[in-house]
C-alpha cells in the first residue's frame, strides 16, 4: 500500500466512513492515477478537470459514478493533501430522473416462487417483507430478530444508523421454514460457513434469473424488492412518516418519490391483506 493510499484510508476510518465507501473512494483515486500514470499528489486542477470530462465523454460513466469520483477527489485533496480545489468548479452532472420498473405483488410472488435456492429465496422474502437493503440483509444476525415485539433491528444501515423494521407473522412463518432447512447459528443468510454472510452477488443473480424464469421482462434488481415494499405499503395505507422510518431515509423528500411512483401503478393490483404470507409455497 502506497503512503498516500494509507493516508486516505486512515482519514476515512477516522471520519467513520463505511468499508463500502472506503473501497469505492480508493477505486476512484486508483482510476485517476492509472489514467495519468502519476500520483494524484502531482496533478493540477486543469488535469482533474480533464479527467472528469474524460469520464463523461469517453467512458460514459453514469451521473452517480461521476459524482462519486468528484466526492473522492474532493476528499483526497481537501482532507488528505490539504489542497483546496480552488475556484474551479468541477462538473456535477445532473442525475436523470427515472422511474424504475415497479413490481406488483403478483410479480413479487412469481419471483419468489421461481427462486431455485433456499437461502436466496429467504433473502428475497426478507427484502420484500421489510424493505431492507441487500447489505442490511447480508449482515443480519439471529439476535436481531425480535419476534416477541414483532420487529427486526437493522444495525448500522446506510449512514451508519440503527433502525427497526417490521417483523410480520407472515414473515415469521416463512423464516420458520427456512430455519428447518438451514439451521442458522449466527448469520441469518449465511454462505459456505455459518459465521459468514452469503456473498451479495448470489442474491443479485438469483433475483434476476428468477424474474426471467417467471417471464417478467422488466429491468429487475435486488433493490427492486425494496421499492416494491415501499410502494405496496403506501398503497395499503401506511402513513408516509412511518414509511420513512422503516426505510431509514434521512429526509422525507426521499420517501416522497414513492407517492409519485404509485400514481403510475394500478391500485387494484397493489392492495394485499397480507403481503408476505405463504410466499414460500411453490406453484
């Protein structure tokens, strides 16, 4: 590890950045150094400007990826090198406002029924029943499940914050089936070893392949299950502030987007008395 990389890692650790953020920032700075074949310490503001234009024009990076590169560069120069960027404004491409392909309850059920692996299937059910992110499900431990009080504790979710999510009777029934098959000891959705989470890439892959097997042509990601949870709960009458807490949104404006999205959906197909009961049952 180079001294500059170590300094950046140390500063991110001191500021409480998550391991995922640290990995992403280090990747961005590595790409910057690889582009110029020089240490970022020696680059000028004009060269930083040119690199960002290269990402936009030639590599066709998405808006979010470009913003991440900008944040990483700012962190390196301001927090590590103590060199302000100066009056030059780096380009901040606007994020395209797109509505993702939203799933109806029957489509979620079809995806679950077409899951071929029990561990991934349990993770999919957890995502839809609670709205948890993939990383939060991956880190879920048995002692986080509070059946007595009908809640699950999400430890150090996005933004390094704890919160509680729903633990419905339907979800409990499905997890009991999972327990009888896999007998987890610590990590709920474990991989090869019971003390280590199942790699998230297998969760993402299973959702995509299950959607294909179910004949769903929409663009589906694992995060689509979180969107489905939010839109279906709103359609079922959940108050917006309550949903904000369950999703762990810092700003309610982030939660408000779901109100815009559900206007695109057929309410008759979204209202379910029990959104997660009997989801384990195969066709």
